[in-house]
């Protein structure tokens, strides 16, 4: 303790006997050292480092889905009524459980004919938790071409499935309206006449 006191008294005394130029320089060093912030852990704390700013993630581009893309990818497009639903049990070692859904085609656009009974098969796993179709309901579907196992499903999930009312109008859900906001025929509409819808599909495929 006495040593620290002696050194504390000695430094100002030495500064007083130094030449004016060295005295001014020493006083500047002391003033500078007093301005450096100190911490209990470190007698001299350097200014805190600046952390890099967080990098905002760049969203990945989403491929647009529209009538053009759906129409080109579809193997069957039609409006019809569900007439039967049946589960197909596994009969062979390499088979999978499926659900067979039969439609009475009321208005055909591609891959089927008016009045035809069409049965499509879907993987039973798609039906876990809820029934995907009900007997008697009327739908307009964009279906993928059947796979090598004979299975198919609506293109884009619910985007390839439209409810149809008792007058034959194609109903557009909120998701449909959002996905087809740029389409001149369906833009902002809750429902579209089947004739306009079918013409729009054929135009998108270059059939008109």
C-alpha cells in the first residue's frame, strides 16, 4: 500500500521537473489513458467489437402455378359426379393399398368422354385422416396421367380440384383465387361458367 502511494506521489513530481516539451507530452498520455474505459476484470478494456449485422434470408423464387401449367401437365380434365368409392385390399406382395373412385363424366375437356364412367385409383395413404371424396359430390378435376402403378391425383393437390354447384358453375376457393390472380378469366371471381372455364383451358393449351 505504501509502495503504491509512493509511486502515485512520485509521478506528478517527476512531471514537474521535466522539460516543458516532455511535460506536455506526459500530461497528454495521462489524459488519454484516463479516457479509456476500464472494467473490474481487465485494467484496460478495449472498445467493444461491433457484431456483424444479421443477414436477412433471401426468399427462394416460387414457381408460378396457373391454368397453363396445370393444363399441360394433366392427363384427364373433366367435370363429373362421384358415384362410388371402394378400397382395394393388398392382394400381392408388391402391391399397395389403394382407393378406387368412380366418376360419371358430365362434361369432358381432355382424356375422357361425356357420359363415361371413369374410375381413378389413389394411394390409400392420401386418405388418412379424412375422406377426400364423397358419393354424390360434383367436381372438376385436373388429374395427372396414371403412373406405372395406375395411380393418379389432382395436380397441385387442392389446386387441381374445383367444386361444381348444381347449376354447373365452377367454384373457386380462396386458394384458387390467390393462385390464379393474374388469369383474365378467373381473376377475383368466386365462380366461373363451365363454358368459359373450358375455353380458357383449351386456349392455354393452344387448342383454340
